[in-house]
C-alpha cells in the first residue's frame, strides 16, 4: 500500500509538476524527505502512510478533521501557524483506542476514547483493564522510534496526543486544547520529551493536562498548563518536571505512589481553581507516597480552601493503598511510604498550609531553606 501511494505521487509529479487530483492535498515532495500538505480529505494521514524514515511532513495553515496514527520510525510532523487538527466525523480504531478510561465507565452511550495523534509501536500488551485513568502498558514487542510533533494545534479529542510503545519522542511547541481526559498521555514509552507546549482548557470537567506513565526518561520542560483538574500526573520513575507554569488546577503536580526519584525544579504553580470545583481541596504539589523526590526552586501560591476541605502548597503522606482505588495502587496494592524526599529552596506562600509532610518515620524526608 505504501509503495503504491509513493509511486503514484512521484509519477504524477514527474508528468505534470503538480499532485494528481486524487491527491490534491499533497503540495510537494523533496526526494522523499519533505512533504507539504494542505487541507483535503485525510490529507495528513495520507502523507504519513506514504512516508518513510526521515520524512518531514509540513502541514500548511488550515483545519484538518482527522485522527492521526504514526507507526513508522523517524517521522516529523510540523504545523505551520494556523494548522489545526480536530476530531473527524468517524474514527478508525488503533492502538490508542480505549487506553484512556471514559469519564463515566458505566455509561454505554459514552464513546470509547480516541486520540487525536496516536504514536504507537507494535505488539503492545496492556495490563489489567481498570476503569480509572488509563490502562498501563505491560510490554512492547517493537517500539516506534524518533518521532517529532511540533507546531500544531490539536483540540477537542478525548486525548489530544498519546504516545504508547515509543522511544525518543519529542512533542514540542504545540497547542493542545480541551483534551477531555488528557491533553497529552505517554504510556509504556522511553525518553519522551514534552517541551514548550500550551496545554489548556476552559472546561472544568477536563481531567489531566499531561500524564507521563512511561518506563524511563520522561521530561516535561517549559510548558504552560491551565484549567485542568490535574496539571501534571507523574507516573514515571526519574521523571523531570522543570520550568513549567501551571495555573487553574485543583492539583498542580501529583506524584503517584511507588514513584521514585522525580525532579520537580523551578516551576510556578499559582492561581488554582475555585475549591468548590475540586471537592474542597487545592494542592500545589502532592506526594502520594512518593520516594526520593527532589522539589527545588518552585513557586507555589494561592492554594486556599475553606473547611472541611483544605489548601496546601506542598502536601506529602504515606499511601497505604487501602482501598486500592487509584491507578498506582490498583497495579501495586502494597503500601508506599513517603521517604527520602527533599523539599528545599522553594517559595511557598499564601496557601492555607504551605508545607505539610505526614511521615510515619520522623526525619525520613528533608524540608529545608524554604521561604514561607
């Protein structure tokens, strides 16, 4: 199929100098390395299907009602200003279909979740099917590698971008708007970098802006997150979250149970949601039984909520995982202790309680040199 598509395009260009009427959305090719597309039925996906390793697909200004699947190594998508990806009338299922839980799992009328851009490897096996957050990847037979997504606006999908079973994926300088379950989700991947994106919503029911549930090497740098219930959901050991701006959330950064060695550095977490939209609780950084987290140089302000709820700048506690109702505890129901965390040199002011650490072993965590 790929060979036929490429052959037809090359033949059309060599004869007429322009794309054939059937492929009018393909503007030009540069020896198989650069493809430019403009508005047309399935224009971007056709370019992806005809691409080979090393192809750069440049998406011209326009509105593209498509859901994209990328499974070829070394493909780059680059959106020009004004290039917008939005849901099609009908979806084609792929490896991302149903990975994110529905908002109401018991509602048969709610459609199965889909991703606007699905970057996926082959032979992906999912762990148990829990109807919360998303399904974790148990194993991947073949990873898709070296994918880049840059400069696009992706809006109104259940998951705007999902990276599953991938290595070395860069998601940079995009606008991800109103992802109802996730603005961006990485799952079962290595070395995903999420940098310089604007992840935003004005719908108070939207769930998580960025969740990185990878195997290793996750980085989130210089992103701007606004309006979601949770800004960053941290589910990768050693994840780096640096120089991000988070506003309008219930919980700015949430580090799950059993997660170790995360670095949360030089972020700004301010102007949270109205606590009535957050079951009465506002939290800047949550350590839910996390270990060996480095929290340094962050600014956290304004998390105030009336009783019986509460507002916290930084909140940490042991997680007994009883009952096992969150994703981390569903997959590992053993207790997760709050140990080895270092909370230093942060500005934590104007919160109901600025820093609160509940630890079962006194001195198991370091809190020092914070301004509050």
